[in-house]
């Protein structure tokens, strides 16, 4: 009985986190983009415009649920869920504190990546089922882009996995406690800088943010694959996009920036979730900063960048780091003799 | 018919041939089917579209992402300006012309004034010419700012669109202080201009000149200096010299393709014979060249405005005060260099108080005609960006 | 290095983030219009509060879109009486030709720009209703007595 209650509690916590997160991120995006662009962003609805997203959600909920008559009804209805549910489930492996996680899986990282790789299927389904040429083009682009950028995302995560010796996010975060040489926090970003850069670029592409937002290129395809969606169906996909952003940034925090740990000081358990969220949101802020400043790539340039630059680089890095990690004790022993 | 010498262009288009029969009617039939039994998609870009700079309707035939053919379908913004002008008196026509090319209304008004003055033999005082040139350059900069912002949006960069508003607000404040309106100016009349510079405008213009270069450098760094932008613009949307001349393109698009022709220098009018400026020239005729040429023009605008405000002469702002104007019978053509190219007015008068026929030679119409040549062979993304680089305004294309 | 332009661009946007907005919080803050700004046409009055309009109909003829209309009748003394001076605000393009043409300075382009309304009847205004037109001779500064 208590196990069922425990599962329900965890499920509820994940849902609450996802919804609150979605609301905060949409507001944050509008404010950040506003200030980057010399304007203010929402500031009328509620103090500092904080209730703007709530209003938007209510608006989306009360909109008419339209479906084009010639759209494939089944696929059209299922596609938003196929985009939303994997991003929701990807909250499972996240570690918010020393004892605060939904569950501890030995292959938690793999689960997260596997779930996010289901999203392009939903995007393609949405684009195809809409029976509109513009949506189709958006869906095809997404299929190419998001599936392609999964590979460097995964490969760049292998470096920290090798350093920690496990795919369990709890263990990866635990391996980043302590300091090197007395003053440098043992965060994996320093030895794995190249992997981090590849991860950052791939995560920007995975979440379809400028400069990699070809599948929803606003000036070309209006909303790309989501052209024919309105009301809460669109709301689901929109929410899933921000949820994805959080997940990808959270995984990056866990892999490279020590997760919930503060540098140099021991983190009390009550502070850990806030530190984790602060780090994740800093990462999201940088993504939004890039989103508001840069033009977008063309589809073929973006894909050739992935296949011809990112994947070879990340593969080479995996090989190099594996050799370094294997040979380091041997070299250290030889030097100390 | 008078034997008034018309303004002729000094360019001869040697060796150019018209590239095939004009498409009349819409070619909606897919032209080819590959061996793989795939079909070409025919898509409508517009008339409602975030990126077609007005109600432009372009039909593109796509093979996947590649554009096979493109055709512009015009007329969504046709308001009958040329016909309406036949029932307006000569000083009422500028109110119509403001609305043709709404981003550079002062150029249309000046072209009208020059044509009417030529046909009626009206003298324009020196100060009026300088005022016209000053306002035209301010208007040119404002129009190029809008182009810069929307071009960045086409490429995906949201920031420059808001940054140009900073500049543009200062310019529109200046123009509003002088002419009385931010967009529909009704300021340049046959005989001169409507009013002199008011007090305080000099300071405003100088305040803008102080920051103009910095703001332009910022926008240029965000776009022209950005590697992603350069990757997209270099080598795409190439319009070579022969094609540009064959289609009658003028303005920045023509200069980007390597043809050195600028009406302000080659067929001068207003105060331009006394002013010192350069004309930037491109080489390849791709999108990057059109971008560089226009940004170069903006820098020359700053230089020109500085000269104009420093050397503004004293004198009358209009050669005639009477509102009644009867133009002798005849026909006449005069053109100015608008931000989009050669904007000309061909006026036919039958000796009455209203024109018999007014024809607006809109530069964007000819620049847009090249759309089939320029878009074919590229991707959709290139198509959007190429359309943005042509700097079209539907108001003057459809009139 | 490839990417230095990207980083420089991002530095520019970050610097602008701290520069503060260029927007104005309308309607709490409003910008002042320059003197020549042309908005809705409004009648002008002399020192005694009587309208300066002499019903000469020059503005009605000048307007390119026939937005102004004067309904005039004769008074008992033989002068002009303005029944209604109708102004179609909804069709006016605020070109200012009427004001320029008026020889008696009887109308002006006011600075009233908050003209949006939900009631289409607000789009037609009656500028002057049931007043005597000013005398043309007196307005032009002719004989005093």
C-alpha cells in the first residue's frame, strides 16, 4: 500500500515540477528575450507580469479544439502526447539532492536519452498527420535534425560516464564531490571541456532553439510541424518543448557541473534542490541568450555540421579520453618511480 | 507631345537577352517526375506569411527542400493609386504617393515634384533642394533600417529587429518635427517643400548623428559579422550582372551585381551635385553582396546627412505659394534614387488642373521580377532570405 | 577563430540587456508630440469664443477625400449660418491640406491621437453645429467699424 502511495507521490511531484517549470520557463523566456531586445517583456498581468503564463494557459484551455478535416485523425490526436509523455518521463533519472530523486537507476542516463529520442517521432507524426505541406516540411526537418543531434549528445555524455564509472546519475554526481589540487572543484566540465561544448551545441539543437530551430523556423514555416494545432494540443507541445529544455539542461548540470553540490562547501540536504535548480536555470538562461542573439542555420548546413564536425569530434574525444583514463595510472606510477 | 528631352539612362545593356517568354497565368502543373516516382510539391508562400514583406504571394515548386521554380502572383495590395491620381490636383497627389512606397514616401513625393516642375517649368530655390535631399537621406536611412531588421528576422536573428527601432524612433521624431507626420509626410510639393526646418531639429539631428555609427556597428556585428549569417548569405541567391540588367533591376540589387549605377551621382537632382559621397559596389550579386552594399549605403547616408545639416543654406523653402497649379500639356519623366532603386514618375498632362495619366515606375516591381531566376536551384530557406535581400515593398509593387 | 563573431554578437546583446528598455509605458507615460504633428482636425475660436470659420468652403474643396462638409444657411441679416460642419474622422488621412488652405486660420490639426473607438458613430464628428459663421471681412482684418 505504502509503495503505491510512494509511487503516486513521486508521480505527483514530477507532474507539479513539470507544470511549475513550464510556467516559469515560458515567463523567463519572454522576460529574457525582452530585456535582451531593449524592451521589458510581460509586466501588466500580475506583479512583474508573473501571472502572464497562467493567463496564457487558461486561454489555451478555453480555445476551440480544431482538427483539419483531411488530417489523419488518430495520428493527429496522438502526436502531442508522443511529444509530451517522453519529456515528462525524462524527469525520472534527475537527481535533486543526496536523497532526493524519483528513483536510482543503474542506467538512468541511458533512460533519459532514450526517452528524449522518442520526441522526434512525435514531431514527425504531427507534421505528417496535419496534411499540410508546410507542416510536412517542418516535420521532415525535425526528423532529420533531432535524430541526427541525438548522436553527439550521447557521445559527449560518455566522457563524464567514463570518469564516474557508472551511468547512474546519483553516482555521477557523487563522483564530482571534493576538489583537485586543493582548490579546483572536481566538476567534470574542466577536464571534459570539449565534450561540454559538444553537449551544449547538441542540446541547443535537440530542443530546437535558434540557431538550430529549422523545424519551427518562424519566418519560413510559421510554426513548422505545429501549424495546424491549436488550443491545448498546441499547449502540450509547447510545454513539452520547455520541459525538454529543462531536462537537457538538468542532465548537463549533473554530468558536468556537479549536480546539486556547491563548490568547496558541503551542501546541506535542504539546500541541494535549490542549488540544482539554480544551476539548471543558469544553463537555460545561456540557451535563451543564444536564442535571442543568433540567426539560424540552414537545414543542410546544420546537418552537415552535425555529421561532419560534431560526431567525429565527439567520437575522437571518447577514444582519446578512454586512452588517457586507462593509461593515467600507468603513467603516474612510471613518473613517481 | 512636347520635345522635352527625357532623362535617359547612360547604361547600355549590351549582350543581354531577355530570359525567355514572360509567364502569364499560373504554372501550377508539376513539371517533372523523377525516376523514383516522387512528386514535386507546389506551395503557396503567402499572401499571409510572416516573411513575405507585405501581401506577396509566391508559388514555389519544390523537390523536397529544393526550389525548382518560383512565380510571384501580385495584386493583393492594388489600390488604384495611378487611377486615383487622375482625379487629384497636382498638390494633392503626394498624399497618394506617400502610400505607394510607404517606407520611403519622401522619395516618391520628390520624384513627383521633379516631374511636375520639369513639365511646368517651375524654379526651385536652393534651400528647398537641400531640404528635400536632407529628408530623402533621413528617409533612406529609416527604410534601410527596416530592411536590416526584417532581413535579420528572415535569417532568424530577432535582436536586430528591435535594435533598429531604437535608431528609427530618433529618425522618425526628427521627420515628424519637420514634416508633421511619421509616415505619410505630404511635405514635398511642386515648387519646393511645405515648411522650413523648425527650431530644435538641428540639435536632434546632431544627437542622432552622434550615435548613428555606433548603432549601425552593433547591428552590423550582430548580422554581417556573424559566421552563421555569412554561411547562409555567401553564395546564395546569386543574380549575375546580365540577369540584373535584363530584368531592369536598379538600386542596391543592381549595384550588388556589379553594375555601377546610382542616379544620385549619374543623373543628379536636388542637392546631390554639391555633395560628396561614395557608391558601394558588389561583385558576385549574392545575398551577402546585397547586404554589404546596403550597409555601405547606410554609412554613406550618415556622411551625407552630416554634410547636409552642416551646409544647409538660407533662403526660401518654396518657389511658389499659390495652390493652384495648371501644368501645360505634354509628358515628362523624372526619377530619383529611392532606397529600392530608380523610382520614376511618367506624367502625361492635358493642360488641366489634374494629371491626365501618372505612371509610377516602381523599382521593387522590377527587382521582384527576378524571383524565378534567383530562387530556382536554392533551398526554401535561401528563397526566404533572397526575397528579404531584394528589399521589396508591396505598396509600390501593386500600387 | 571561427565563432568569434558569434561570441561578439552575444556580448552585444548581453550588454544591451543592462542598458534598459527603449520602450515607454503607455498610457502611464506619454511622449510629447512635436508642434507640427498632424492629427484630428479641430475648429479654432477667437478671443470671445466664437468660431473663426467663415464658411468659405475652401477646405471642403481642398480635401482630397471629401471628408469635410459644410451645411450653410442664410441668417436674417444676410450673413452665413453654419448648420453643421461635418468631419468624417474615420476617412480622414490627416494630410493637413485643409488647414493649409484655410485663409482664416479657422481649423487646426490638433494633437488628439487617441481616436480609437468601439462605436462607429464616433467616426463622424460634427465640428460646429448651429453657429453663425464669422464675417470674412472682419476676420481678414479689414475695416474695424
